[in-house]
RNA sequence: GGGUGCUUAGCUCAGUCGGGAGAGCGUCGCCCUUACAAGGCGAAGGUCGUGGGUUCGAACCCCUCAGCACCCACCA
C-alpha cells in the first residue's frame, strides 16, 4: 500500500461512495432500496485487494428471511395466505457468500471416494493477476463440469493454484520499486526476491478470493504455487533428467532479445505487427573502384555488422563479381560478394547484405558460408566496441539516424522509400526485439514433439472442437528448439554450475553436480544466474501438482486428468508443452480431452483490454457498480493516460447508470449460454439481464410451490391413477429436457444445456404446468388424491430441475433445494452432493404429450382470437367447438376445466352445425373453434385475419402438392417423408376448406 | 505467403441425420389475472453473404467469388 497514486484513488473512491450513500439514504429513507437500485460499495480492487470479500458473512440461518416456525401448513385453497420460508424477492447477495463459505467449510470440494474419477487442472492464473472475464468464463465451464461429475458420484478433483509468471510478476514488483525511486539492482538479487515473495503474500490471494465469488468448487486444500518447494523440486528433476538425456543443451545461438527487459524470450513471446517504416537503398562500392552494388535494408544500423553481400548464383547481372570484395561503408572493412540461392533476384536490386549476428536468415546464410558473426550491440541495444568509434555507445535508433546522415553525406544513400514491415515486439515489454547472439539453454524439441503429435493423431487426446487439432499439428510439425533460459531474477534458478574455465556441471544440487563430475570441493563453482521460462514449470502442472516425482496416491488416481479447458491462445505456450512433458515423464497423456473455448470480447467484438478501457470486471457484474467508480476504475493506471478522456466519455455513454448487480448465478448462466463452438464470444449486457430475470423466475416459481404445498413433507407417493394429464405431460417434458441437458454436458455444449434448462423451467414448467396445477388445486370438486398428486408433481419436478441446473447456477439451486427437498423427504443438506438426475428415472408418455399439445393449440387459438379481436383479457368469453377426431373429443371433455381457465372461456358448447355467421375461428387439429363475435368486433378485421391465414396455408399446400406431384420425389424419398407430406396435404386441405367456409359465412 | 474460422430476424446467436427457418434481447399491441411488472398474453420481423454444382429435396454437402476475423511465417 505504499503506492501514493493508489492511495489517492482509494481516498477518492471512498469519498465518492460516502456521498452516494448519503444521497441514497435520502432517497430510500433508510430502507432497503428497491430492486434495480444499486447499492454503492467500496470498489477497492484497483489495487488488487478486496477487503470486503468475505468480511461479513451472514450465517446461513440469517441469510434467508423470517422462518415460519409455528405457522401451520395449510394445504387447502386458502394456502395463498401462507407465507413460505423463502424471501419475497430474489437477492443473490443474500445467499451467495454464505453458501459458498458453508460448502468450503464442510469440505464438499474435496474428492470423494469412488471408482470413477474425474479431474480437471485449473490453468494456473498469474499470481499477480485479478480475475478477468476470460477467467470467469473458463471457470464457469470448468465448475459446471466438475459439479456435473461430482453429482454423478465420481471422485472429483479440481486442482487449483497459481503461476509465478516470471516476467509479469518481476515487472510488477519492479514498477513498485520504481515508484520509490529504486531499481532491483539497488536491492540486489536476494533482497529483490524477498520483496517479490513479500508482495506475493500480500497481494497474491486476490484471484483465489475472486474465484470463490464465482462459485468455483475447487479443492482449496490442494492449492499449489509453481514455486512451492515441491513443484520446484519437480522442475529441477525434469531439467536434470532432460539434460542427462541430451535433450537440454546450452549453446550460443541467435535468440530473441528484449533490450528493455534484458533477457532472451522464446519465439512465442514475440509478437510481430505491421508498422510503417522506411527502406534505405545503400551503395556498397566495389573495392576495385569499378562501381558499386545497391543493397536495400530496413535496418541501416546493422550495416556495422555486415560480413558479406549475397546475390543469387544464377543472377546474370552479378555473376562476374561473385568473389570480389566491397568496401563496407562507414567501416574500415572489406566484405566479399557471395552467391546464395536464398537471395530473391527479383526483390529490389537482387543484392542482400548479410549480418549473421543480427538477423535469423543471415545467420543461416553465414553458417553456410563460414562467415564471421560480428555482434555490434550491447544488452541494451546500444552500439558496442566492435563498431567504429564514431557510433559506439549510441542507442540503436540514434545510431540509425547518424548512419543514414553519414551515408548521405558521402553520397552512398541511393534512395529512401516508405515501407511497411513486420516489427517484432516483446509481448510483455512491447520493446522491439533484437536477434542477438548469446549463450542460452534450449530444449531439443523434435524428439519430444513426435510422440506428442502421435497421441493426438491416434485419438489418445481429443480436441473439442475437433478442428483445433489442425492448428496443433501445424505448429508441432514446424516447431523449433525451445529457449528456456531467462535473464531474470524471479523464477526457478537453473541447476547448472560453472567452474573458472566455463565448464558446465548440472545436478539436482551443487553437491550432486560436483559428485557426478568427481570435482573436489576446492574447485570453485558458481551457479548459472538465469532462471527458467515460466512455461517450463507450467508444462509440468498436471503431474507436479499431484506430487511428482514422488509416487503419491493422488498421482496414481488422477493422472491422466479428464479434460483440459482452455483458450486457443495458449495451445502452443502451454497445451503442447504439457503434452510433450507429460508423455515424457509420466509415459501417458496429461489429459484425455482438450476443450477449447472462445475469447470473451466486448459487445462490439473488440478484445477487452485495459488500454482500450473496455474491460468489464466480473465482480462488478456480480455486485454492481455505480458510474463514477466505474469511470475512475477504467481510467486509472492507463499505459497511455491521454486516452482517459475518450474512455470516460465512452463509459458514460455505455453505462449511464453504472452496472446493476446481477449476482453470480446470472453471470454464470450467461457464460454458459455463450459457450458455443465459435472462436470468440461477445459479452452483451442484454443477455445477463435476461438470465438474471430467469433466476428471479425460478425463485418466484419456488415461492408459489411452497405456498401451495406448505412446509410439511408430502405424505406418500401418489398412485399412478391419480396423475392427471398435466402431471404426465410435465414428466414427459422433463425427461426430454434432462436428456438434452445431459447430452450437451457430455459434448461440452453448455449453450445447449443452458437453453434446455431455460426453456423447460420457464416455458414448460412455469408457463404451463404451474398454471395447470393452479386449476386443479383451486378446483373444489377435485379429489384430494388428485390434488396430492398435483402438489407432489410440483415439488418433484422442481426438485429434479434444481439438481439438473445446479452445475450452472449453484447458489440459487442449492438455496432453493434446501427448502424444497425436505418436502420430498430428502435429508441431504446440499444439492451439490445429490445425484444428477437420470433420464431413466422419468418414463416417457407420448400419449399425454400429444393430448396436452393439442390442448395447447386450443388455448393458444382462443388467446389469439382474443388478442387480435381486442377482447378484454379479463372478460370470459363463450366458446363453440365443431368437429374433431374421437381423441380430440375425449380430450376436450377431460381437459375442459383447464381450457376454460387458461383461455379464460366462460363455457364450452359443442355444436353439430356451424350456424353462427358472426363468429371468429381458430383451428386445433381437426377441431374448429368458434368465438361468437361481440358487438364491438369489427368484422373486417376478422376477414383480413382469415384471409391472411388462408393465403399462408394455400401457399404451403401448393408447395406440398408440387412435391407430391414430382414422380422422383415419391419414388426416391424415404417413405416416411412421403407419408408425412401426404398427411400435411390432407390436413392443409381440410383446414383450408373449413376456413373458406367460415370466410364465406362472414361475407354474407 | 501458408493456414483456420465466420457471414441466418433490427442486435447477439442456435440450427446435431440434407426433409415444414428458431431463441434471447429489442420493437409493437393489450393487461398490476391472488409466484413473479425482473411479470403475463398476443403480434410483427428472414432472398439463410454471392453465383454455380450435386440431390427427388440444400441454411446444411462440393466449387467460385466477395466481405470480416484470427493464427502461423525469415522476404531484405
């Protein structure tokens, strides 16, 4: 907390919040604010710590509203007055934190006993990091899988932990030191590392706390850090073994050098971007004074390190000067003209300057021709002493300027053109990367890559979606050796020692290294100062976290893990390397499946980034945030402070009222519903809005059920005969929904799971079944037995649904389940350990489904007439029915009560002859529905409506008849398709006749 | 230069085996009907990017083109 700007920000925020709090007090008069009003809260996470997290946890008992002790459950129709033991409105905050704490305390996240195993490795987030939308998305999917499998009784482990993230963490701590005017060199290596550890222990837990807010059910008791002693031991072990096998070697190579961070980085950490630059055409005079060659370069300063000029061997223009010498401008050196087929004669002048120490291609050409390598840079990319005195000590860009000026002065600059080029930059520092000749450690990758390719080819690892394996193969088949040494202080120190003459000794410890080489103690050794690439330790994560190299029970139980859930951006960085090292050291793949999810973008499809100011903090979506703190948050700590004004305007426009509080479940459900197969997902606030409403719907449906049932357990299972059609129908629907949910979980289609749950709960259970149940329960004639069956079904289907939805919305489902399950006589105290429902537990009932679906068309038909004829919704209307199949007639009789209530029909009259000319019509199967027109109805409206429907049907019929008239269709299409079309034609013909008759009557 | 995706309603997206184009949000109309206005009921809205091919039949399979996005790569 030593950062003055952060302190300032926090003070500002606190002052602001205090003001808002006072304003709000005035508005709501000290009472609980109405829904939608955002309670200001301290958004202190600017500095990565959230002191509010878990500070004031209500006990589970306090978290729900007044208990109903003493109130006797009434189960008659007067039960409406009964106030159930569930809060009146859905308030996620009242339930989420307490529930999570209870789960964690009870140890529910730990693996249970059981033969079937399920394990996911959390991609360890950066210990310096805080939760962003990508994490939140990914964690939701993993948690859904974990909960789904845990509920199936599998011994389930979600292994969590954090990554030391070498460069990133070191940079954060160095920046903090910088604010105090210190550098890491002022502290020295040992003190600096101490400072990093200290910082880690203070700020490192942020993301773990935030993961808890997401409801992530990971086994915290097994939390690991890549620099834990045990994991460091694994790192050393792997390094030493690979070295012993000759798969790790040290060598002087051209590597990607970050001159700002002063370290080598791997190919993957270099990001090339197209930038506008220039290309300089420079004259290199022939030594014999007969002219000059023109070479083109985008980097004139590298001229100082040139050792040759190459031309294509078959280029007629230059054939006779191959082997002659050129005077290297500005330098007192001669360089040869060489022939190499690498040169493209068509590009520029067809002459290429060769600078082996500063260009990857030139390096290869240089090797081919045994040319010297002249390094002209220092570690900071300033000109070194290998260059002429005039340029020494100049930064690379200052040197460029001077060199260009000098060339021009000497008349050696032929031309300068604007030129677009790919500029390599370090992904962390954004510094322009130099190819630079240094001693580094490498992993010889080809022998590791081969089995790693094979295990995906033969299906031992499966990518989901499948096409990502192509990307994987593409990279693995063109992979280069991996540079693993970094010139940093924070990380795993390389277990190698040097004597005075530079001989290398590798061992698990210095004494082992000595012993292996038979060195006596009086030979002085110094350890390699470098550390390993962070991804080296990450690559071991699937087995190092389980105790490797020791043979632990966890390792035997959970390796190979079940699935890896991750983004495509780290397939190369991490996934591929885990596969290679997993196969190497465990002899088995690290995971069976790799589920690749999309990247979370903002609503416009832009990548979310701090510098764009379009970041959404998942915690803000859960808790809500008012506009002012949001603006402050988005504009604080920008890399380019000049963007602040723009970001502020955009933020104020997009969130004029801040962000409402949605709760974790709504956020999770949104993420699940966005998890389609595409490459990226856009996060739209409209979606989360809708899913918060869905949670509210579940809440209120439960309130209704509890009102209807009371709070005493239901006695006895109803007899089969007491189930009405609605009860049979909703079970049938539940069965299909359940099947879809299970299938989609198995195939990682979380979007389809979410959709199936949403549609079942809202469209089937709430909109239809509850309404139908009301009819039965309000019917004084209905036998108790039937009412009991109805109540039982209300509860049973709800309880099923809660188990079915739990993996996606753990908090609300658990909260409600604990209230609902006892009514079923269930004793568990959390739904997360209950069995995930099986399709086999619910029998299909096609007959009930067909009948109820027909009834729905009747009700929908009447409702449509009512709406389109502007009849008052509350007014009961008479309904006449004509015709209909035997089944329809029976159904009508059986379901009359439901139809009357749901369609708001006064009475239903069967007529043999359509005699009422002024009636409006709807069709339900073979039955014709007629609603007598009342005085106020405009007959023309009805004519128009029927006319439109007729037009649609006639068009349909024509298409169907056209099909049936095609001989080849009847001959070649499957018979069931032909039959279906025939039936359609008959039905349509019949309906058209009935509507035409009705239209004729109206026109009289 | 090589590779991979995407293009379906105003917006964001589903569409699995090739067989009557779907959802959410938004829009419009009516309703505070005793679980829920964070709600209920109803409605409008689509040449499935373009052009061709295969097929009895194409949003879906094949090819062409266009636009967009991403990944990889050493063209000075």
